[in-house]
C-alpha cells in the first residue's frame, strides 16, 4: 500500500471518528447544560486521537523503513555476489531500486536485474508492516478516544490545546528556516575553510576556482560596484525625486494613477530584466562605448547590469522615501511655508534633512536587495573576475559565481562547490547586517517624531 | 506702519522672487521628469518584449513542450511545471503562514522567544532569494535526498521564501480587525480559539489572501533559487507529478535566452509575455479581492 493511499485511509477513519463521536455526544446531550463541550468538539477530539498517532507512526516508519529494506536486501542470498566496495555496491543497489519502481528504467549495472526480486520482496514486506502499524495506531487511538466521550469530559479544552500547539509549531518554522540557513551555510563553509584558508578567501586578489585560487576580493568589488554604486546612482535620484513629486506636488488623482504604474517596475520578474539587459541595453552600451573611443568593448558590462538593476530598485527607494517624508510632522512643513519659503525650499531645507535617517535606511535596504540580486547579473554582467573601475568592463559578482559554481557538473566535496556556500554566507551576513542596521535607524527615527 | 528696511517693490526683490519661483518650477519639473523616465523605461521594456514576442504566440507555442528546434518549441511543459510548483508552495506556505500569523498576533505572550520569531520572520523577508536556493540544495537535496529538479523541492524552497510574506500580510490583516469584534464574541461565551477561528479569521481573510497572492506572484517569477536546486534541465515532456524533473516558466525564459540560435529570441520574448500575463492576472485578482472585500471599520 502506498503512503498516500494510507494517508487517505487514515483521514477517512478520522472523518468516521468525527461523525461517530459527534453522534454519541449528541445522545448524551439531554438538555441545557448537560454537556461540558459541544458535540462538534467531541468529534474533533476523537478525530485527532485517530489521526495524530497514526500519522506520527506513518512518518516515523517512512523515515526508518528505507534503512530496514536496505538491510534486508543485503541479507538476501542474491546480494552475496555484490562488490564489497561501498560506492559500487550502492550504485548497483540504487539501480535495483529504480528497476523495482519502473521495469523500463535505464540502468548501468546489469547486476541490478538479479536483485529486483529481492528488493520487491523486501519492499512489499516492509510496506505491509508499516501499513499494519499505522492502522493499529489509528484503531488504538480511536478506541482510547472513544472511551473518553462522557458528558462531563472537557473535549473543547483538549482540542484547543492541540490547536494552540499547532499554531506555535507553525510560527517556529520561521526560526527553523533561519536556523537551517545559518547551519547549512556555516557547515559547508567550515568544510571549505578546512581546505582553503579564510584569509586567502577574504583578502586574496585572484579568483579562479578551476585553478584552485579562491581570492574573493574581485567578486566583492564587482558586487559593490554594480549593486551599491552604479545601481544606486540610477535609483537614488530617480526614486527620491519620484517620491517627492508624488507626495508633495502630484494631485490625489495623479498619485492614484502614477504610483501603481511605478510599482509595476517592482513586480516584473528579474529574469525579464536580465533578458532585457542582455538583449537590448548591453548592445546599446557597447555601441556607445565604441562611439566614445573605447577599444573593443565587451557585450557584457557592469554598466548594463547596474543600470537595469537601478531601474528595478526605483519603486523600492521611492516607497521608502515616501514613508520617511510622510513621517515628518506636518507642523515642520507648515512652519517653513509660513515663513515664506517656497515648496521646493521647504523640501530641500526642511523635509529632506528631517527625513534623512529614514531615507538613508531605505537606501541601505535597497543596497541589500541589489547585492543579493542574481538573474540580472547572471545574464548581463559577465564571468570575468577583475578589479576595475571601468563601468564598460565585464565584471562578476558574488551571486553570479554562486550560480556558476553550483550549476552543471558538481562533486559535492570539492572546494569549488563548497566555495559557493562560503560566498553565500558572506552575502547572507552582509545583507542581514544592512537590514538590521537599517531597521534600527528607522525605528529610532520614528520614535524621534512621536 | 514702520519702515522694515525691505522694499518689496524694488527691482532687486522682484528679481530674487522670480529666481526663486524659477527654481521652484525647475524642481517640480525634475520630479515629474524622474517619474516619466522610470515609466518610459517600463514602456520601452514592455514594447520591446511585445514587438519581439507577440508573433511567436500561437496555439502550438502554448501547447508544445521544449525542443531543440525553435519552431516547434513551446511553453506547456514549463507552464505545467510552474503550476505544480506553485501548488506545492501554496499548500505549504498558506496554512503555515496563516497559523503563524494567528499565533503571533492573537496568542503569543511577550517574551524572548516570541521576539526571536518576529525578528527572524522580518529578516527572512529580506534575505536574498538565492540563499533560499542554497538552503534547498543543502537540506532538501543533499540531506533529505528528495528528487532533484522536481516541483516538490522547488515548491518547498519557494514556500520557505513566501511564508514570511504571508505572515507579515496576515498579521496586518488580523491587526486591522477591531477589538470590538473579539470582545463581542468573548462576551457571549466563545473561547479564544473560537473567537479567532469563527470571527477574526473570516474578517481578515480577504487581506490575508491579497497578501498571499502577491507573495505567490513573486514566487512565480523567481528563478535564482530554482537554479540552485537544478531546475535548469532540458525537459521535453510535461511533468506527470510533483516528483518528476520539471522546468518552470522563468527558467524556460532563462534557458532560451542562453541559446545561440537567433530564432529563440522570439520564443524567449513570447514566454516572457506569457509570464507577464500570468502575473498581471494574479495581481489584478489581488486588487479585485481587496476592493471587493475591503472593510473600513
């Protein structure tokens, strides 16, 4: 029996339990106040008693049974002829599993054919066993739950306690994800640093993983140059001025039309921006570079990637600036206007200085988003790791190299693959730091005006 | 009236005023120009994609799967892969996100643990998407040995990414339900769980769904984390289930954009149009939901 069929069976039993318990509780309901909990709660109580133990059993069985099947297959007489080396033996075994699941599967080891019978026998034996355990748990839980249906039994309290536990588990998933990210990055980075020294990685000037040199400074520079310099030169003036126009000058009607239009820029997938950068913007920049007398400019340039990335970030900068300008008290604006300042003077001399901490925090968040951006640089920035301040050069970034190192053929223990995780860790730490500092600045800034 | 020392009628003052007003007009024009430049870029992008791709969209393109020949290649396998992936994502992220939002907004005590949960949710929303791909690769593929390139792993990875978005939207929607609703339910004898599930949640649902759809739209356009878990394979037939190797729509765009054959430019642009239509439909639906069910208390 497959696990999904088993799952459906357990769910069906739960439904039956729900109906049975509700009917029984209904009969106990002799009048007002006779029952502690409503019949529906008794239904849920029994359903939980049927399903929770059975599903826990099912999941546990699913995680231990592959190991047991493995043991059983190895103990089979036909497995005696298998090679002793772990690697080869596992290759034959995984082929046998593939054949057992699908007789037409393409496999490399002819030996696997002999094992199919043993594998299928072990699988059907252990699957039957697992199904029996699951059903037994369902019936045992159900029987216990059924005996507890009495008029005075506080079924609601019990059910609600389970619900609260479920809510708590769901919110712990966020911690689990964060922990998972940190643990997996740290673990793989640790493996990497046991092969390559951290100083070489963080301060080395030469990046060429194929030849075993892992100096990541050119990648850091490329990331900063594209994400924090070129993109911000585009995004800050355009985003800030858009926010100022929308909040201070535009009529309510114009704002209603222009703001969503501007937000569309943030909703376009990055792969579309990347394609646009590679197909349209990069050739234009190359032609421009040769027009101003550069010798063989490359199609892939830091400028193309940074420019398009900057455009993508505009709505983000604009909405952050919008928020911080709106947080400046109206009295400051009114005071300035009452002194006879024009609106632009008020904006430049009063609003922007007052909103500056919020705007700076917004820019930091924008930078953290830009340096983590992947598809635009993968498609438009190029693979050459070089320390150059020429925006027409092709340049590579941290995210580009992660993609480069982890796609295609990979052995999991080589320093080449592991270095991608070290780069990921650097990226994670830097974006996290930018975010934490920015959020703290915003918080303090809000408090100052409250 | 005493003399103030300033002659408001003099030529000098008039000139100064004129200069200040000119600066005012220049500043306003600059603001408008910033918006227009951004929108011009948007229009340029959309027109360029439409011009290159609209000729490539026909029934054959929408129903065929990937192929090495640009003339017979289509997007159906990628669309189906995207639908399966999004199905897995929503099945995991929506319940988890909503339950977490309910807990944090309605039941969580004020203590250190809850603070840590809140901080990690806010930070997860800002972690670069490629990091989620690294997590998916290290945990789902290398540790749990789930099938590579499958919508199952893709959907799980994107669910981790989407969940914080849904939690944040859900908390705002739940916060917007006025306390009087809760007080009324509690006053007639409902328990706290009943109050939340029978009264607060139904009222907050449109807001939660709007947030969920926007989060899903972001996940639908996401490519980088899926590159990490190997969803860049050439997939000539649509996946039959969530454990089959599969491609997704943005990945198809990425793969075609890499082709040397110029004929794939039309395919890529056409696939981009298909993707943008999907996104437009989802965002439109979110806006419709918000306008239809939005309640001002």
